[in-house]
C-alpha cells in the first residue's frame, strides 16, 4: 500500500463551453494521496496485509528450515559413505537412504519455489484489491462533494505529470476540500464500498499516468 500511485482526478462534469467564456467555471482541488493515507480503512487494510505477509514469511521460514535439516542429513550420510570402516551391506543401506532424501529434497525445493511464487502473487492481488476498493470509495466521496458544490472540474493536488512536475502548481486554499473528503470517509457508521448502494454514480474522467 505504501506504493500507492497518485491519481489525477480530472473529474470532468458536463459543463457548457460558454462557462469558459463567461469565467464561471468552478474548480476544486483534493489531495488524493492524503485522503488515501488518512482513511482509517486504509490503515486497517495495511494491518491485514502485514498479517498476511508475516504468516507467509513464517510458513516460508518453516519450509526453509525443514529443507536445511534434510540437507544436513544428506551431508552427514555422504560423510558416512566415505568411511572405510563401513561394510558393503551398510554402505548400500546408507546410499539408498541418502538417495531417498535427495529425491525428497528436490520435491521440497520445488514446493518451496511454488509456495513463494504463489504467495507473492496472492499478496500482490490482495494489495491491489484493497487499493482499488479504497480508491473507489474516495472517488465516490469526491463525486458526492462535486455534486454538492456544483463543481465543474476537480484536480488531484498530489498528481504528478510525466515530467515529474506537480499537475497543480498552485491553487487557492479555499478551492481545496480534502478535509471534507477525509471527514466523510472516516465518519462513524459510514458504509464501505462493499455495502454501499449499487446505483451508478457520475463517471470521473480517466486518470492520467504520472
């Protein structure tokens, strides 16, 4: 979640071209990154994701420890096979035991690699789902404010251009309504995206890539 990519909310509502000519275009700004970071659900999502990462790391460590144990046993059996005091029958038994462990450790190695790749993919997908859900909630709240304030355009103050320059170089503080968005998101009893109404809301413009 720390790698949240700032979005440019070019929330473009239907407005007449005459608005430009008459100078009546109403513009607002919101710091989406701050809204994202200060949303309590984001902090809860971070905690859940960290728990999942820690659980995956523990299981990986347990598997790696078991692998190392078998590897040590194989090395010990190899040392026994080098002993000149070992008779033929015992040597055959020891060699078979070693070969069985080698076959086992190859399976363990494959399982560890599969586990690591699968867990990494699952964690990435989990993080993406959480982020997308939170971004949708922020977008919905912003759109509610846009309608209430009768705004024509809203820009994300945290958005960056392809040249690494802030998209919004300057905007009056009274145009910013980030505090209102954060307050609405964290309002006690507010339903999250999963339980909110499924009625369609105005569609924001496509977010530009930073």
